[in-house]
């Protein structure tokens, strides 16, 4: 069987491409070609190998999961050449989830790659120890450059730049160039997500929690502060990942009944 084009990462997230292969317990190789090239090998729905030009194994997998450009294809006829990932796929996805959770913490201080920061005026004169990476960011943070521009200028990825900026903001060495007003919102409770994960697990198995987390990133929200007004939209988005029409309807019905009781 020839390789199949799955999609372009500039238009769809990588996790959305790999989900059906994991759920369908597929065997074969995922190839990503673009500014960076990489490969991920699946064996009966388990991720057993990953490789990029600079890394392999779990490190390579985590790097690939953050890529935003590249053409992705899947070839089921390529035999496994080497095995570089030895932990269960669920644990691998958990490690990826932890990195996403770290992103969520950073986003509280650095809300967007387009946010602008400047050196803050010190109200006290105590000495502070500043690391090399922090010095580099301070030199670039002139009140006009965005986080993404700083990252590119330093040859870093967005995650590293955002993490260092987050540290500097917490240490009161940087401040936001622009402040945004906050609006009071009503939030859906954590029991909503417990219900959604329970229902999805019946259909999709252990990847259910990761599917929910992935959609939360798309909405730009967290479980602790998900707006009540977007609950129906989230249910619809989660339902789109269920290929079976009957099971999709059952999931939506269960969630709608749950939401009606919450009113």
C-alpha cells in the first residue's frame, strides 16, 4: 500500500493526525518533511521509535509534537528498523501532557507569542543574580519585540524563550508592554471534565484524557477556568473525534444531559 498524505502541520495539529492511528492500532511509519524532518514508527498503535536530525527516542517525539509546519505522510509497509522508545505509549503521552501543563503555567505570565515585554523599573536596589539566558532576553526585551521575535533572534524555540521570560517576570525584572483587562466569567466545574473523560474512555480508551487536553489548548483555556458559555462548543469538538456516528450521538447525548442538570 502506498504512503498516505495525512496533512500539513500549518493547518492541523500533529496530535490530531496521529490520534486515529493510535486508536485504530495501526502499524507503520509517520514521516514529517518540512523545515525539519522526522519520523515516528507505530507498532499496533504503540509508539516505539522517533527520530529527528538532532535527536531520537522520547526527546525526538516530544520535539516533533511541538512542530507547526511540515507535510505528514503515513506508510504502513515500512518495516521497523530500530526501536528507541521503550516506555508504554500512555506514559509517553503523559510526558507530553506534562510539558503541555508547563506551557499552561507559563501562559499565565506569557499569554501569547505576540506579547511584548520591557525591562521593569526597580522599586528597590537589592542585587540579583541573573543567568546567561536571562541576560540575553533582557538585552532583547526593548518594549517593541514580541516573544516570538526574541526567540528567533536568539535562535531559540518559543517554549524556551517563553520560559525564560516567565522567570524574569516573576522576578520582577520584566513587565508586560500591554495590559489587557479581565472580564468576570462563569466557569464549568471539574466534574464536567471527569464526565467527559469517562464517556470518551468507553469509546477511545486511554487516549481520552489527551484528546480533552488537546482541545483545551485549541480553546486557549484550562480545566480550572473553562467558560461555561463554551461548554457546548467543546462537546461538539470532542464529538468530532469519534468516527462512529452512533457512539458520537451517545457521547453528545450523555454530555447534554449532564449539562442540563448543571443549570
